[in-house]
């Protein structure tokens, strides 16, 4: 490990610039990590990781139904697509409902095609948050996505929340604006 001082605040360790940043509460400290070829952020909050932004919504020009999760899991963010863990039951369930074959776990294009072909949209109620792993129960400091604007833009007629956390966030931030109740699955 090579460690050198690069400024009054920044230390360089093995080619990475470590810049300590104080969070909103004095007892919480996070690190900003900058690689030589770009900037990556990792902020640790008492065992929780401040995650990268969530995923953009998937939809066509119009959508009859919107399926909302809470926030992408680490596997989904790694894959760059919704419900990315191999054990997640979402894609087999969508295939059964639409009559389509179950897409291969890694076949993102096939997954997109199912959603678009059947007039569906998929997104998450939370755009950013502090979370431990993939545990919805650990979500703190949630920043909601503008789900109401998406519903209006697409002409959505039905909303399905894939779990209690997404249902709570939808009910708090979007439903008062859309007057469209969600079915919580």
C-alpha cells in the first residue's frame, strides 16, 4: 500500500485519492474515493452504504400498467437492470402473466422486450437512499423518484407495487398527486 499526501484534505493510497467528507451528522463520516480514470463515491454510514443512483425507468411511449419496486438491489445495480438477482421471481412471474417464455437471467434485451411488448413500465419508488445490502427494512434517507410525473406522461391506468416498502413510498409521495391507488403485491 502506497500512501502519500496530495492536498491538505486528500490522501493518495495505491493510486486512489481518498477525500474525507463529513456527513450531515458529526458522528457519521464518509469517504469520497477518486480513481485516476474517474470518480467513484463510497459513503459509509454506520454500516449502511450510500448507494449510487437507482435505475432509469423502462417504458415505451405509453404504458397501461406500472410495476414499482423500492430500490434496485446490489445485483440489479451491478447488472444495470431491474430484478437482476438469479433467484428473484419477478421475471418468471412476468413471463407467466404475459404468456412469454421466461427470459434467460442475463438476457436484458429479452426482458425489455417483454415489458415493452405488453404495454408495461418498470421503475422504483426510490431514486437514492442509504441502504444495507438489499434490505428494504434498512432503507434510510430515501429520495423518492417522481413517479407521479411518469404516470401522467405514460397514461398509466394501474400501479402495482412489488412489496410493502414501495407501496408505502408510492402512497406517501405519488398517490396524493395521481389519485391512482396501487395494488401492493
